C-alpha cells in the first residue's frame, strides 16, 4: 500500500505543469528518494512478517514494476530534454561562428578597399606630378620658341621643323596644279582644233530681236543657259572656264590678251588657290573684272565707274560662269563700233600655234551684229 501511494504521488508529480527545469529535476530526485525509502521500509516490514498473503505479494510486485517503469520514463524524458538543449546550444554556437566569420570577411573587405583607395591616391599624385612636369616643359619650350623668334634663324628653324614633320607636303601640293595645267592645255588644244567652227543663227525670237543696249550688256547672265545657238558657250563656261575666258579676251574686238598666255595665266591663278591661301583667287577675280571693263569700254557701255566696277566684281565673285557666258555672247553676237578699225591679224605658220587658231564666222541678224556668215575670218583665239 505504501508503494502504491508513493507511485501515485510520483505519477501526479510527473503530470503536474512543468516548472523550471532545475526545480523539476530536484522534484524528481526527491520523489525517487522517497520511493527508495518507502521500498526499504516495506522490505524490512516484509522480512519481519512471518507470512504474507500471496495476493498482497502480487500487488507489491506490480507496484514495484510500475515504479520502475515510471523511473525509466522519467529518465528517458530527462535525456531527451538534455539532447534538445545540447542541440540548441550547438546551433547557437554555429550561428555565432558564422557571424564571426562574416564580420571577419567584412573587415577584410574594408581593409582591401582602404588599400585600393590609398593606391588610387598615390596614382593621382603621380599623374598630377607628371602633368605639372609636362606643363613646365611646355612653358620652357614656348619660352624658347619666343626667344628664338626674335633672332633671324628662327624662321629657318621653323621651316626645317615643318619639312621634317611633312616631308611630302610641297610635292603633294604642287602636283595637282601641274596636272590641272596640263589638262587645261590639252583641252585648249582640242578646243582650238575641233570646236571653233562658225556659230549658227540664234533661234530664240526674244534673243534674236533684242535691240542693242548702251547701258548694259545686250544679253543677260542666264541667256546662255538656253544653249542657243549651240552648247559650246554654255559647256565651256561651266566646265572649262579658262578656255572660254581666254577665247573672249583674245578676240580682235577686245584684244585684251593673247589666247595661250591668257589661258595659262588664268589657269595658273586658279590652280594655285590652295597653295597661296586664296591670294591667286583675288588676282583671277581682278583679271576677270579688268577684261569685263574693257568689253564695256569697247561697246560704249558705262565703265570705270563705282557702279560698274561693283557690278562686275559681284558678278564674277558670285557667278563666274554666268559672267563668262555673258561676255562671250556679247563679243560673239554683238558688233561694236570699233570693229571697223580692227586690223587684220597676221596668220602665223607655227606648227603648234596653228593648232589654237580659230576662224569661226558667226551668223545672226541681231541689231548691231554682223550679217550671217560675215564674222571676220581673221578672228582667232591665239
């Protein structure tokens, strides 16, 4: 009976709400001690009794078995809780270890970044030092150049430096003008050989019946664009301007310049525009304006005035082909008051110069023009 009461008390203690872990272990130990004490007392009592009923012994054995089972269950529960506590502790230790490792890696990264920043600062300092050195060298070179420019040998030194930098510049810049001059000479020979046949009669009634003007050129700047009477004046003025200008300037009416010298001079001025940085362009412009003023003088038009010079300069500056076409139309199809005084040209028998000679009798019945087929046979472009 004592054993049964002790077992019931122990079981109730086990089923009670869980106190803190330390108190629960102490309670279990006290219950075990009580059970052991009761078992000893009951054993002594049994030894003193001479005889016990068999049923009571069986009950005592069952109670002892229940008590041992309860002890085993309590031991198993304690061991499970200890294992769980150990697992939790190991998990916490692992988490702490991983955090320590992460902190160590962050510290290492910060240290590497600090080293990189230090290296960048050192590199920036080196670059600044190099730049300052180069600037100092440039200042020194500029000072030397300015000092040498005061002496007479500075120009020669500069030319030698330019020649060293660009050894082929002069040849490359002189070759295109030479090629252009050669092409112009060949084109002029072809023009004098094959394109100096007589001009046909003008077909446009408006141009045909236009009266002679004493105030300005008889033909306008754009009249030759109609290619009337043919395309020679238009094509030569647009695509080979020096040839058409030289032909007009060498006309016996104008007698401004012979054909071949005029062709070579005008073509040379145009070809040297790049080498002279535009200086020869101004010379060619002045040459064209002088020839245009001479045409005005021959035909009795206003010339050597501010208005006429300004008009001729603007015409040549903004539309040189139009100016050449207008001058050619005026000379080829309009008779001047001085044509009767033009002497006969002496025909030269030079084998090369004869190739440039032209005798293009013109046709047309404009007021002030020669009759059809009566253009002076001695007119030539050479």
